[in-house]
C-alpha cells in the first residue's frame, strides 16, 4: 500500500507483515495514538473492536483475492 492510500485512512501510519514460525503471517496495523478512534470510525467499527476490525480485514482480503483472480483471466 502506497503512502497516498494510507493518507485516505485517518490514523493509519502503515501496514506491515511478520512471518510466524508456524508458517502463518501476522498483519500489523501501525496507528497514530492521537487518531486511534478516527481509524476505527473510518472503517465503521467501534474503537478497540478487534472482532469488528478482523471482519473488515477479512472482507477486504476476500475482495482483493477475487479481484486478483479476475485480473489473472
């Protein structure tokens, strides 16, 4: 995700990934402490609602995978 896209999500500084020993991947959202609530609000979830955030991320990943498959045809 480039910096122009990050600016469109209030409070989001960056997204990084970290490989796990079990072969999984951890997605890390870096947030501005002063705009933490703005980040959640922009995604339509309550501040600190980890389950709601997870649902938004999963929906986004599902969409991205469908787009990728469609573009590969």
